[in-house]
């Protein structure tokens, strides 16, 4: 019983402290040092009282109490403070290392965007929104013609364009070799369509300086709705069908899932995003 009470007290005390900055460490160290000083004072006082009862003290009890408790408080406070600060420094270092590792584990190293695993984890928590999958058209031909280093530069440039247009309010990820995904949240469908078209035009109209070459690239995309009735697999499959429609109908366009014929599985009839946007007005 006593052990459980002690564990609960320790867990509560440390759990309320976030060791992510020095202010939190100093607050914890002060609190623990004061407690230990009080405990040390009572322990010394108790020992002196016992010694006094056996007539082992050479001085009056009050004098030895004052000297002994003063020394105990100072020693206990200083030692506890030093140990707490040392422990706090180690915990802060571990916490920062863990945070950096977590960020690295969620980041695609080439593009700097979220990676596939992190994007799926975040998307799985969303009940409503829109998923846009984008694929760089004829990317293999870019690698074959200009080299893989140029292909990397293309991916970096496209990722920068996506981040620039979408901004921090929506999630952007690289989920495959030349495939990207954007999660739109708290955004009207017409605005999503307009943003998707802006992305397509910006990439198509911008020459990419890649490994001493000027390369023109385009992207195709599929846009699907996220609803509480659909899990990630269903949403991704819907966006992927729309992407296939964009690829099979000429590339350099965005196809909306909600504009596809119902039941279309592999080769749906694609619609230009501009016409779809006009129909929303």
C-alpha cells in the first residue's frame, strides 16, 4: 500500500513537469530540494533527540538542533539541486533528441515534406476534408533523359511549389517516388478545386532549373472527398481512380472523383478541372 502511494506521488510530481526547457527543470529542482531539506532537518532533529535521551550530547539540545538542522538543510538543498539539474540536463537532451528523431521519421529527406507513413497517420484521424493525389507526368522519361540527379531537383522544386501554394494550413506529403498528396481540411470544395488548379498551372508554367538543365514538367491529379463513412483505403482508392482518369485522358489535368461516372473502376471518363470548377459556380 505504501509502495503504491509513493509511486503515485512520484508519478504525479514528475508527470506534471515537462522537462523540455530549463525553467521547468529549475522549478522541479527547487521543489525537490525544499522537500529533501525539510526531510533532512527532521531526520537530524530526530537523531539529536534520541542522542539527548541517552545523554550523548555535549551541548544543550537546542544548540545542537540549530547547528545540525542548519547544516542538514544547506547540504540537502545543494546536493539535491545539483543532482536535479544534472538529471534535468540529461532529460532535456533526450527529449530534444527524441523530438528530432520523431521529426526525421515523419519527414521525406529529399523533398522535406511529410513522408507516406506520417501522412497516412494524420489522414486517418480526419473525418472530413479532401484528398488530392498528384503525380509528375512522364517522370521516368525525365530521369532517363536528364539523369536521376535532375529528377531529384524536379521533385524538390515541385515540393517547394506545393508548399508555397498550399501554405501551412493543409498537410502536404510525398507518398511515393514522384507522387504527392495534399490533405485539405476546413476548406470549401470550390476553394480546394481552385487551389488544385493553381498548383497544376504553376507547375506547368514554371521551368525547373535541374542539374544545369531547364526542364518543363506537368502534373496530373485526382481529388476525392473524405467522409466519416470512408476509411483511408477507400478515400485513397477514389483519389487514385481519379488520378488514373487524368493520366489516361492526356495528363496535365486534375480529375474530380465526384465527377466520375458511378461504378467506374479503371477507365472513367475524365473531366477538365476548369469545366468542373465552372459547374460549381
